C-alpha cells in the first residue's frame, strides 16, 4: 500500500500528467481568450508596467469574434485570421483600455518567445465590462471612415444613412443608464467632430431621439450640456400637421390619410416581436435592429408611445423622399406630384427602406414622368417577398390604387 501511495504521489508531481495543453495554433488560439497576460520585453527586468503596476493584456473574445464575423465558417482558419489584443493600464484615477488588431501568427510568436506570458493566478478578463466601450469605438470609426470616403467620391452622406443608422444602433446597444449615456455621448461627440455640420446634426438628432425614454428631455439636456463641446438644444417632437401647400409640384409633407392607411396596413402590436429579419418590431410597424434596440421581445408600450414612433418613422421616410424630389428639381426634372402620390411613395419607403426604393424600377418610371406605368409597377414592387409576406401583395395593390 505504501509503495502504491508513493508511486501515485510521484506521478502527480509530473506536469504532463495533470496539465497537458494543446499546441497553440490559429485554430486553438481561442483557448486563451480573455486570459490575463503580462508583457516581458527582452531588454528589461519584469513585466511592462505603469505607475508600478503590471499592464494586463488579453486576446479579447468579443472583439475578435466581431472582427471575423463576416468571414465564412466554411473557410479554414489561417495564420492571417485577425484577432484583437487588448490591454488596460492605470492612468491617473482612470483605467485606460486600448486594443490592436493582430494576425494569429503574430500573437502566437509573442507567446512562444515568452514576450506574452499567461498569468494563471489572475482571474480571466470579463470581456463585456472591459471592452464594450471599445466596441462602440469600432462601429463609430466605421461610420466616420465610410462617410469620409463617400465625401471624397462626391456622393451625399444621405446615401449611406441606412449603414450609419445600423452602426449607430450597434454602437449604443449597451447604453442603459444616465452614466452610460454620458459616457457614450462623450465618445460620439469626439468621433464625429470633423464631419460636415449637416451630417453631424443628423447623427446627433438620431441618437438623442433614441435616448428619450431612458431619460426625460430635461435630464437628457443636462447630459448634453455636460458632454457636448458646442451648444445643442433638445426640442420636444412637434406633431406633424397636414400640408397646406396648394402647389402640387411642391408637396413635401404627407397628409393625415397616410397615418390612417399605415395604421390599418401595419396593424398595432403593443409588445415587441420579431419576424426573422434581424429586427424587433413594435407598435405600428416600428422596427429597430434587435441587438441595438432599447426595446426587448415581449416589452409592452401604449398607443401614445406607438404613435410617436409611427410619426417619427413617417417623418424619416418623408425626409428621404424629399431628398429625391429636391434632387430632381435641382436638375430641372419636372414631375407633378400630387398628395396621393406623395403619400404612396412615403408608404413604400416606410415599408421597403430608402435604399431599396431608390433602386426600384418604380421610382425610375416616376422620374421619367411615365406615371401610368409607374402606377402599374407598384403592384410588382418587392414581388420576391410576396410568398414570405402574403399581405405585401395586397398592400402594393392598395398603394397602386391610391397613386393618383
């Protein structure tokens, strides 16, 4: 018995018996996700530090997956797959986080050369608390970069609004409290400060509107005054009145008949639900990216809040239509637009989005003043979705009938 006990104790002393780790490769790099690492320079003593405290590094799971989200899972992982190496260091009373994109082979090289060494006595990094703010930076940087590029190409930033909205929603999906809003707005104002004023105002207006509900308007104004480098006044939404413009070529607002039409076609649902398009829908057809929405599945709202959302969505669709019509006018393209035609086109943008609307055969027929053909074309617009959404075919027929 004593001999067996001694043999067992001796075996337990061998590292290879109780702690066999696979070789580090691009395929296994995820095994060290969020594991705390220290950096040891070849020409210095001890780990890299700041104010006498070691700087903690880690390969961030959340950001690495985000970076590679668009790559097909069927494509083999290679040395060129990008991961995100982050570190945090004390800087005054605050902790500063920084992240760098690196190829797998680079990170593995650092580890094999003992420049990056895992600190197993430390707890794993909690990815959400340490890097979610950096995730916001990634999305906002993509917005600024995209808008800067299209400005150089001579295109209008409005043409990228769908992309901008989606990334704004993703960048602020973690915002839940007043302190979150304050932190997010400070970052947002800094990132967009060099964008054209008109584009900057549109972004700020969209973001602030989404925060109404988390804070009152007066509370939000206090936060904006504290974080914004310039004066911004938040105004209460004004109920949209029907147009009184008698010139049919200058109609630029939908009438109340459109509100009635959309309420009937969209149908009221007082709690958040999803239809499989990656969005959460609530009220009368109000849809938001499910990951960035302030609403949750099953969350209930009343008809007052739902109508505010509906009118905001209609205003956004109307503004998008006006940009098209104003563009035609600036090029001396004359098309007589009646109130009914304007209502129908706003309804279509509300339903299919400005990007799909701009690219539709229907709007090209309107532009060429072939209005009878355009009226017929409405019936088959988005026809590839008729099987998935049977009610859409009926809606297009109604829109065609109203296009007079």
